[in-house]
C-alpha cells in the first residue's frame, strides 16, 4: 500500500482535533473493531474531514492528533531510524542463541560432556527468551518503552560477555539463560513500537522489515560462528556476539525514543518531553505514569491478551510450526558433521542457504502482503478485515510442509547435502511469510494490545524451540530422520486447521469476546486522576 509523506494529506487545521478515537469510529466496520474502511471514497460525506495518506485516498488509522509530539506525526526519517534500531536489537537474541549450535562441538570436547548435554544451554536460553518477553510488555506499559529497552539491552550486553568469558559449562549455561531473559526486549516489544509509530495501512511492511532480521538471525549466528570456530577458540564467537549486542545498545541510547502515547488525553494535557537523558533513565515516564495505568493493571495486560481465543490459537499455530524450524536449525550441524563429514568451515558456507531463504521470504513478503490486502479491499468495497491477513498463510503452509518432509527423506536416505540446503531455505521462506501474516493479523485485531500479542507470539516461537531443541536429537536417533520429520510434517499440515477455523470463525470470536479493555487504551479516567 502507498506510504505516507511527511504530513502529506493532513488537513491544515489540526487544532480542532483533540484525540483520535471519535474519528476512528467512522472508519470501523460497524460492530467489528478490527475491520476498517481504508478507501476514503467509500465513506462518502463522512470521510471528507478525515486525514489521508499522501495519495489522498488511504485513510490514516489511527487519525493523528494535533500534537507534534505524537509519534504518528514524527517525520519518516525519525520513524525509520527507530525501526532500524529496534530491528537490530531484535536480531541479537536469536543470533546469540543459535551461535551455540556450532560452538557446542568444541565445547563438548573442552568440557568432556556429550553434545546433547551442551545442548541444554540452548534449551534454557530458548525458554527464557519467551518468559522474558512477557515481563518486557508489562514493564513497558508501566515504566515506559524506552527505559525498559535500555535496561534490558544493557544487561544483554553484560551477559553476552559473561558467555564468552565462561570457563565452565555451569557458568556458560547460567550466562545463556540470563541472556535469553533480557536480550529478548526488542523482539517481544517490537510490535509496540510499530503500532506507536506507523499507521494501520503501513503495518504489514513494517512488520516484515522488523521480522526479517529476527528470522535471519538464527542462521547468521551459526554461519559467522562456524567460520570463527574453524580458525579461533569458541569464545571468540561469543565475543563477536558481545560486540553486536554492544553496538545495538549504543544505537538504542542515541537513537531510540519513548513512543508510548495516550490518545485519550488532549494534546494540552500530554506530558511534554524535555530531556532525552531523563527519558532514557525513565524519569519523565515515571512522572507521567498516572496518565497510563497503575502497576496491577499493567501486570494484568498479558493475561488479558492470552484470554482472547484468536491470540491463543495463533500462539498454538506458531508453536506447532516454528518448533521444527528451530529443531532443524539446532541439530543440522550435528547431522552434517556425522552423516556428511562437514567441518566447521563447511558449516559456515552451508548456513548461507537459510540466510538466502530469509531474504527471499522478506522480499516476497514485502510485496505479497500488500497485494493480498489490495486484492481483498478491491473485492470488498475498500474495507479490510484482520482475517484477510491470514490468506497468505495458505502459501506458507505447503512450503513449510514439503520442506520438512524432503529434509526427512534426505537425511534418511543420505541424499546429497545440497537438498538439505535448498529445503532448509524453503522452510525459512515459509515461516518468514507466516510470521508477518500472524503478527499483522493480531495487530489488526487488537491494536490496543500490540505489545502483548507480540510477546505471546514470541512465547509460541521460543517454547516451540525449547521443546524441539530438547527432543530433536534423541527423536531422530531413535526413530530415524524420516519418521521424526514425517511426523513433524503432519503436525505442520494439521496446524493449518487453526488458520481455517480463524478464517471462518475469527470475526465471530473477536466480536463475541470484544476488545482488550486496558485502562489507557479504553480511556478510563479514574486511575489517571488518582495519580497511582
């Protein structure tokens, strides 16, 4: 869909508009808070006063306020710099997690432990990635986005260095677990920033840009680490990880910004930003906490989010699909060294395949998601429902299913390793497309819970990785690659039933359960006035 220019298409007189919610109701489909009319021409006289994008036709949702401090009113350069910084920080956790896939080979020798035992550090890291994400969103809702991002990123740098400096397996494992909990901050909270900074029609492309580094990172980690381990001791791979974490942290300090903005407060009553340093330290956010929600309300936000069936079902779908993406990635180095006698140097080149797959998925998704949305609106008089975002999952599912099945046949029958590279890349293409679709669907359905739905998606992904990393090696050894990955193929296909159900019943579920009634987004005034 068309991107907006800086303040293009806005009415000249903004002073009359104090908050966006009354205007948004005009473009909501009646009775469904997730469906919107994006074509202003379809609104007739009701759409004359609405602000539109630079094309003069696409309605801006939410309607920006008259406040220049409203993140929606920031210039495009500032918005995209923040998005780039968040995307780099989101790249960090899975890069470090997957680097351990390659380093476990020399670590097993150094510490005289089985590779499966060393794998437990990856398992613990994966589990804490998901749990840390839930803490990120409720802390951000209470203390603000920026200070949580800064503190978690700083601890991530420290624990990355701890991983590199560890001299025992116990110390290394503890470092990986703590690192997972804190480094997840921009993955779990990424949708919050996208919702705060960008308009409804921009979301799929921005989600695609943000999720691209996330999907690529588990493969770039082993790729770079394999080359390092071939020539240098394994800790050097984690010193590189520490350097990347430190770079992301420095960029957060200089370029990230507080984006939380309560649209139920008129611009005249909005807190005025005064000092970047005070916002980094969370001082300004603490002083304005009464304008958001109290501590208990913030803690309850993730619980309210998962109580919505569409959110729960999407988490289950992602769990059942991403588990095998992580499972393949976590064990492929073992199979390549055992079956095909790869060296770490060979592994480094092999990992170019899934990296290429993530690029193909990102480039294809950049256009496909918009084209599907445009096609849907053309057939539905300019309006779009959240369920339209799931249509493209029908392309992603067979790609993932066929890829997993061929990987099983290749390992079972020792076909050429190039087939492993091709279909591992194919699996990544499929999950990349599905990731953007699921995030866009949930963000469209529950924009008020952007951080919460994003954190729960991370839980589905990381707990799937936790489970598969724990069982994959023994499963393949005991049952054989074809039996194990054939079963996984069946699970991927069966999970598609969830998408069918959401396509048929998702709208009814959303309307029956209603919005996520959070204090700030619902416009509740009592707690604001109490100053709690």
